[in-house]
């Protein structure tokens, strides 16, 4: 099972892989000619001068398609800078007029949606703190009914695939067919070099569930510091994400919010020029070699599943035998011995300990559940 997903979330993922989802996305709407789709701009709109000066410098970078800026800033405690509000929307209107950049802002309540539409914002996004609350997402979705505007949905603060998927579904059911998922990392208690742990497996699983859903990566919020931005941005492209959403300020040290994770437009240009854009499909020689390796994996997966099926048959026989002789299902000494033995074998074969532990626990849990069903069979 995935290291960061609950057993229920993992079961949901497996189920959705099989039956699919009802997300109705307009095919190919985000196409940018094979280039990454780039959204860039300050964390917050602080002043008209700051917004226009940053936008003017960003407009010289041809890779950037959309100018982003926070208008309403949800702060953890009152008293900090909480955004420019409606005035900021007036500044963004000038950005469109003077520099021809499309604009996007975060919304957290229906009133924000109404004001963003009033000032002709081109896209809106729903932030991580809002996505955690289905009531808030539903109220925003209701405000979007009958509106044709792209909506970006960030992942929730906590690593919860259901919440992320649920927010996307709520927006989609409001009639929005141009949706982008934004991976901005997850709050995680273990020590990490990142502000928000990337946990790449979660966005990858969402892409597997909804392959037509475009996905961007927000390296600014994942990293929380500028020295990791290139590494995360490159990994995003290597994992076939559709682009990045990054925070840019003409004078980062004096930014009113998230100063440590913003870079200048000049540094953005250097970062984008340094990124390696790999082909999603290679030439015929590459494809043939890749297909050969994939065929071998398919064969091994089939053999692995047959072995697992045979193992479960034996587990069922053991369950029947335990039931017949009134022996408890769980034998802790036996299980501890299995863990030690299988870990030693796997480690000797070059496998990762954390992966082996997750795999063994998954198999063990399935074995316990199967035996429990046998014990409960015909119980009155």
C-alpha cells in the first residue's frame, strides 16, 4: 500500500482505476504546443507598482502564459497582511490591458468568485486550505454554475486523495469542463528539506485515475526555498506533468508574504531555460526497446499474481485448519519470524526496507481478513 495513503484511500484508488471516474474534461484544452504551461506571478498583490512592475518583467518571458497573484490571503492569525482585495483585481485588469497576460487569482468563497468574474479574471484557483472543506468547495462550485471559466484545484494541505478528487468532482458537476489539478505538496510531520512534502505518488495516482485531467506543479509551495525550485520543476516535467505554477516578485526580499520562496523574473527566465523538456514518446528504436521491457514486466506481473493467488489458497487452507482445531487466527511469533526472514531475503536482493515492510504488511492484512471470513462463515 502507498506509504502516505490510508487503506481506504488506496482501496478507492484501485476501484477508480477499474471503473474510472465521471469527471468530464474538455479534451486537449490546455495544449501549449508541447511546451510546459507556465503560470507565474507574486504570492500576493501588494501594491499597484509591485504588480505592474513584476508583470512587465514577466511579460518579456515568452514561456509564461498566465500571471498569478493572491488577492485574498488566508493567514493563520489575524493582523498579518491579508491581501489587497478588490483593489488588487483592478491592478490585474491593468496587467491584462498593458501586457496582454492572462490572469488568475485564488478564491475561497462565492463573493470572491463574483468579484473575479466582474474584473474579467481569466482563471480562478481553489487553494489548499479551502479544498480541505467540502462545504466551502460546494459553495464555490454553486457560484460557478453557468460560468465558463477554467478552474485550478490545488491538493488539500493533508495527503488525502479523496478530498482532492472530491473537490475536482464538485467543480466539474457545476458544469466546469476546463479544470487543472495543482500539486503543491502536502503537510507532513517528518523532517524534510521541503516546506510541503512532494509525495509524488499521490498526484501520479490522480493522473492514473483521471488521465485527461491536466496537472501543474507548484514548486514554490513544495520547496519553501529557492534552491530546490529547479530540482522540483525538472522532476515535474520528467513525470509528464503539464507545467508549473511558480511565485515571482520583482523584489523578493521585501515581499509581504512568502519572501523566502519567491524569485525574480530574471531568475525565472534562467530556471525555465535550464529545464530539460523530454519527449513523451521516443523514436521507433526507443519504442521497440521500451515495449520489449514492458512486455517482460507484464509477464512477470502475471507470474507474480499467480504466485499470490496460490499463496492465498494456502492461507484459506490454513484458515480452515485453524478453525477446525480452534486455533486463533493471529500468531504473533510466527509473523515476527516471517518479517525477519523475508526482510533479510529482500534486502539481500537489493530491495528497499520500507517497500518490503509495506508489501509484507499488505499481504499479511489480506491473509488475516481472509481467515476472519472463514472463521465467521456459517456463524449463527
